[in-house]
């Protein structure tokens, strides 16, 4: 993270106030022996630690904290190289939260002066500034826009000197609010509003927030998969747009719809200071923009070659756009856009936007966050994913899934998520199929018994059908079945659209399974009963009820297990072991069960039935013929469907049917075969670097410090604090020379 300094040149006092604000206004805890090299900072966010570290490098070293004071080792501005320790008494801390978007500290300086230091978002700081100082406001606003366009996260710094009388009166209200038992947070925010006004602007900070490796490629892949990606961030609009460009979420070919509160009519209303008028102006502006953009979007979507659309809206406008009278227009416009960026939004607004899509559009929502301010958004979505990183573990603890890096979403969604969807659909429909097939054979039997309640199967058959004889194969399918490999899944992200369209779990799919279930139950029951009428055992007796029902149950177990193998996209040894093992388990069970019947049960139950059946030609003929005839319809349907109406994954399977199985990839080791002179010449040569206005420069460039140096006309290759020191030295040199 890199700090950018924005102050009026030549104002040394402002620079000192700027550095003291960074060193005092925070809740960081130092760890170490007090040495600047060995001390480490523990902060609630990495941004806060970066600001305190920057103040240390500017010469204001925060090294110790007590419950009532902060010790800072400040550089002596009069004598170069000397330092002195300064203790600031901390009287009150107004902590940062998502509603306030700022943090303040009331401290007493060694001289006895009472000062309130405040840092926060530019929108809330500018609203609370005193009149005058238009020069620094203008310069700071320009720098904020410049930093935001470069993809930096910005904050504004301000201060206010307090009189003893004013502070004492305010402190009494603060103590009462802090000791209240009901609505404590609300009352503290109200009391903070009483003192956080008439502030004097010091400057602004800019912090680089690098994207993790593989984020642009991951987002581009998810977009190809048909997933609409919305960015809900607390950064400035310029920063959010630059991040969207860096992530390949927005490109120059897109038509951008921007709804911003930074317009002249809204600024004029804010300058007049009437809250009612400000709300009316912003709401009218948002309504007009939504209506205009919605009409333009409809015209562009009618054109077959129209550009993709993107919507960018800030937090102030979003607050009014989420009103009951405007949220329908906002939702229509948003759903017609390929990407949506909401900037300067609070955690509550993130949750409201997520709920708007979830309930208003009835879409499946997935929220991804890495910090505490994303918890409400994660909990509002159908599925929440937390990224464990520098922002803490709050998002991970509130999420359904946790990943280490954003790029792992490709594996989570396009590979394992899609496999899980296919497996789940197959398991549910197969459970429906196999139980319906088993139950219908008993239903057909009731037509022959006059609905008398006579059992067709033994009780043990019905009890163990779903527990042993058909349980393990479907579990194996739910664990290991996959249509294509992981690498091919990522190579063709469009395969994920089958899950978005819910292709494999519709009423049509259930009806097809039900049709073949009815067909197979009719074949199994009537073929078994019809062929057994003229069949005899070795003693010349015709088959009875338990002989026929055992034969029928044997055909069902064989048919449904083979049908599952036909439905598998990949057959491994575990699939074969589970399916044929379940069939074998049925024969082992019936062999044992038929031989252990008690003499009392021999007249009417399963005693020796399987042995009698296996001694006849009828058993082997029926065992071969009935499953083949039953599965013939499924076989023909699958062949016709794959040939004429193939699914996307089946087309991909055909494309890669001759590819060898995936093996472990090995790194090819080859030499460059260059002479020492040739190698030296290649080392000196440098390739030209392509530059563009939106390239994600702030997120991947190792030499980002040159940006700040270029603003002051100074070359500084490495450290940000060196940039500021050289800039100040350059400014002093020019002043003395003039």
C-alpha cells in the first residue's frame, strides 16, 4: 500500500498537521520494543496500518499507546536530524462505522490546546467543512479525482480547534450517550454530529489496493459463464471505475450509464445547505436519469449489434434510487446491463441491493466479500463466499464457503459448483425413478388381487431396497460423477449456463424419468407374471406368489442399477464396484434369507425360493430378457437425444473424445543455448510497454511511486516517503531561489 500526500505547497504548518493527524487519529496498537525497525502495528484494517506507517516514515513515529495517551516521536523541524517525544492525551475516540464513514479523536496537545482530528470519506468530510479555504478545497478535490482515476482509495483529513467551554458541554453529552443502555450507538452518532462540524481541511490520502493475482481473468471467465457481476464498494466513483476496468468488468466498447451526485445542480443545492432541498434535487435528478437511461437501454437492446451496457451509481443517488417509487426502474435498468458498479455505498446499502435482486428479480444471488463491511451483504444473499485475507475473518465466519483468493472462484463455481449441480439433479431424479419403479410393480399387482391388500413383496425386500440394494451406487454417483474434466470445464465456461437455465431439473426431465419408470414397471411385472404361468419347478409344480415376486424383485434390482450406470457420464471402478456389488448383495441376501426360514414360515414365505428358481431355465431366460427389454426404451431415447438434441456438455465430450486422459503436467526443461555475449545483449534489451488510460495501473505496477513524484516534478524511484521529502525540498529550493 502506498500513501499519496495532497497539501498546498509551501505550507509547512499544514504538512505538520497532516502528519500529526495520521499519527494520532487511529485505533492502532503498536507491538515491539519501541524501535522503528522492530515495531509492528496491529490495526482493524490494513489501510489504517498503512497510514500510521506512512506517518512514521514522514518523521512522526507512533510507538506507544496507553488507555489515555499516545506517544509520538516527532522529527524536529528546526534542527535537522533531531527528534523529541511528544505525548498527546486522548480524551475521546469517535470510532469509525459504516454509517458515519469517518473517525475522530479529541486530544490535548502538550501546549494545552484541544484539537479534534478527523479522517473519513470525502463526501462526509466536505459536508462538515467550515466556510472559506476555497483554494485547498479546490486543490484537494482535483487531487481526489486524480487519485480516484488512478484506482486509489482516498480519505480526507481535517481538524478543528476546540475551546474548553465548548468541549466540557459536549463531553457531558458524550458521557451520557456512552453510558446509556438503550440505543447507545445511535446516541453516540448523534452526539458526534454536534462536534464534527466547521472542520478545517488539511489534505487527502491515497492508498493503493492491489488486486490479487488472477482477478481480471477470473471475472472475465465468470462473465463468459453467464454470471452477472455487480461491484458494491465504498470507494470513490473514479476508483471504482478504474477497478472495474482493471478487472475487465468494464471496457471502452461498453455504453456506460453514470448516475452521480457530483453534478452542478446538486452541488449548488448542497452549498445552500437546506437538507429538504438537497433531498428533492437529488431525487428528481435520479428519477430523470433512470427514465432517460431506461429508454436509451431499450433502444440499444433492440439493435442486434448494439454495445453492452454498464451502470455506475454512487451511494447518495443509490439511497434515493432504492426508494419504493424508483426501485422498479433501478432494477429494470440494472438487469439489462452486463455489469453494475455501486460506489460509495454503506454495508446497509450493499445488503439492500442484494435483497432487491434476490426478491425483486427472483434471481439466485452470490455475495463475495473479504471484510467486516461485507457481512450484511453476504448474509443477505442466497450463498455467501468469504475471502480470508488482510481484512480479517469476519466475512469468512459469516459465509457459507471460504476461499483464500478471489481467483479460486473459477474452481468453486465453474468446476465443483457445476459438477455438484449435475450430480444433485441426477441423484434426485434417480431416487424418484427407482422408488417409483419399485412401487408401481406393487400397484399393478393390486389389480389382480382386487385391491385386497395382499402383499406382493416380502417385508425384508421392501425394507432393504433403499438401504442396501440400491443405496451405494447413487452415493458414488453423487460423489464422483462428472461430465467433463476440470480443465475442460474452465476452458468452456459457457457450460455453466445449463445451471443458470436449470436445464437438468425441470418438469420435463422429471416427466421423462417418470415415463420410463412406468414403462419399466409394466415390463417387469407383466413379463414376469405372464411368463411364469406355464413355468414349473423341478418337481412339476407351477410357481407361486413368492416365486414370482422374488423373480420380479431380482429384475428390478438388476434394472435400476444398470440404468444408473447408463446415466453416468464417467464410469470408474467405484461405479462398477457399487452397482455390481449391490446386485451381488441382493443374491447373497436371498441365498441366506431363503435358507434360514423357520418351519413355521415355510408354507407361505421365502423358504428355498431362490434355489427353486435357479434350478429352472425360466429364471435365466427372464433374468436376461426382462432387463434388456426394460432398458431398451432408455437406450434408444438416450441415443436419439445425444444424436439430434445434444446438451452442451455432450457436444464438448464429442469434441474431446479422442483426447488422452489428463496426466500430471511436467515442466519442460530446456536451455537457452546462447553464448555469454548473446545472453548479455538480451539482458540489456528492454521491451516497450503498452500504456493506456485504463490499464489497471494502480493494481499491478511495481513503480507506482513515480505517479506522486510526477505531480511534483521530481523523479523518485522507490519509497513514497522519499517522494514527499524530495518534493518538499524541491519546493523549498524554488522558493528560496525566487
